[in-house]
C-alpha cells in the first residue's frame, strides 16, 4: 500500500495540476488525481484512497466531492478535514438513528472509530461505494442484511462488551435464516423486518417493535392470518387488555432460533413451553398416556397441547367454537382416533388423581394401586433379603468343621 503525508499529497496534487496553493477544485477528477488509488493511506495508516470506478457506480457517484466534504474547496486542503455529515442529505434517517440503540452504543466508546464513530458506514459500508438497497451488492440488500448485522451481533468481543447474545448463529439456523440464506426467499424475515432499519430501539422501550406487547403486531406484518387467529384467542385478548405477562409469539417460538412448528424438536418441547405458564394443567397432563407415550417412548405424533386447544386461536372450553367444548370433543378426538364416540370422549386428559374432592374415584384407585405396588415391592425386597441371608448362612455352615464338605 502507498503511504504519504498530507504535505506530500498537497505537493503532488499541486505539481500534477500545475496549480498554485489556493486554486479552486474544478471537478472530482482533481480529487481523484490523488485519491484515485484505493490503496492510498496517510501516515497514520488510515485509508484515504477511493476506487474511481466504484465511486462513479455508487449512489453518490453523481455528487461532487465537496458536496460531502464541505471544508475542501481548494488546494491545499486542511490536514484534518471535518467529518462528513450524512444528515445534510439524509435528515430523516439521521433523526431516526440519533435516538436508536446504535447511536447510544457508538457514543459510549471513547475514541471510537469505524462504525462506532459513524453508525451510517457501519451498516452501509464505504461511503464512496454505497449502492442502492435493491442492488445485490449492497450491504443492506435483504440477502446480505444478516451478514451485515452479524458483523457485530456475531462477534464474541462485541457480545461480551455490550452483553449481547450471539443471535446471528441462532438466526442462520432458524426457519427464517434457512428461507433467506438457503432458499433465497427475499420475503423471508431478516433483521430489519423485526427491528427496523434506523430507529432500532431496545426491546425494553415501549416504542420498540420488539417490545413485548408490540411483538404480535410485528410478527403479524408477515403472518397476517396467524395474527388474526391469535388476536381472537384468549392470549391475544389478554395482551390487548394490558396483561403484559400473557404469552406472545416469542414465548412459544423464541425470537431468533425459530424452528419449523411441525418438526420433531418443536413438538417435543411445545408441551413444556405451555406448561411454563399452565403448571397445574402440565402436571396433570404428564400423568396421562399421551404424555408418557411422548416422554418415555419418544413418539412425536402423540397429542400435545395445541393439538387439542389449537396453537393460536386458543379459546376457553365454554366457548362454542373451542375444539375442547363438549359439543366438539368427538370431532377433536376423532382427528387422531377414528371412530371416537360419546363414550370415548369421557376420557379426562387433565384428571387430577391427587385431588380427592375433584376426582374421588380416581383418587382412591390411584391410592390403591400405589399401596398395592408398594406392598408387592416391599414383600419381594424382604423375601430377597431373607433368601440372601439364608443362602449365606447355608454356605458358611457347609464350610465349617463337621459340615457336609468337611
């Protein structure tokens, strides 16, 4: 790489252009006559070179150098030109990013350089090579956004400094990341789909698109039909009523490592997810054949919570439209159990055998079976212990003087 001092640059430019100090810049070619070498650096190792071809092909290629570098109008230019103010042209974007989490992070680093000193180039790349966001070469083209954001959110050092989870790896392996990165589906959700582009706020900020109560609306911008179902269910209505503890999309699907809902991994973990809120129902479900078949047998097709209650439009049993309403039980159970009838649906999927008041018959049956099992095991344990003692006694007796083997 070429390294020159500012004096050398000035002298070189003056000789090349046959201009005396103070001569006005006539065109971008005047600047590029020195800075047109992309490998050029100053004495501090800072890149001051520009690829003329990439600059003219960029979205800024129609601008004059002095449009951005306001204090550079003639030779010799200042040794330390003023920082470029992107907000001169991009006022709306600058206003949005000024209150964002990125702006706060950049100002929290003393002596910051690169993205930390200027959030714009941190995402959009070299200011002289920026192309429109619809260009596949753009750092903010949908297919490239995860990699751009992952430059920080996948960096262990950055994660440690700002206490960030490594969400990049989770996203890449998720159903959204697979659809975008492997299948090339531009409509698949990327980072900006959920967090926005410039006014990215902390998830603890009520105005953030990822604030807890705003998540259904954010996810619903793509999953319109599912959001409508969710809003009609007890969970969606609870959130609308102001219940911040009611489950939202990320409680069941997580935020970044979202897997296919029909996959075995999701089915196996779905019941404990519901059980994290519905502890009493989860406890009784674990005693049933459905649960034991899944937990002990690893059978993924056994009924889970959402197979009976639905996944998004969860309704109380008293609602005529609920699949667990008494009038709908035959149809609900019949989806798995062909030939289900009125007798079949008398099965109680959440019967509590430990509560004598609610289920006295079941309580005493369970008590009897537990006592029977305990008695049988105790008897055989005692029988085995006595048999062992007798066996040892017989062995000792046979080896003693006067015994059979004497």
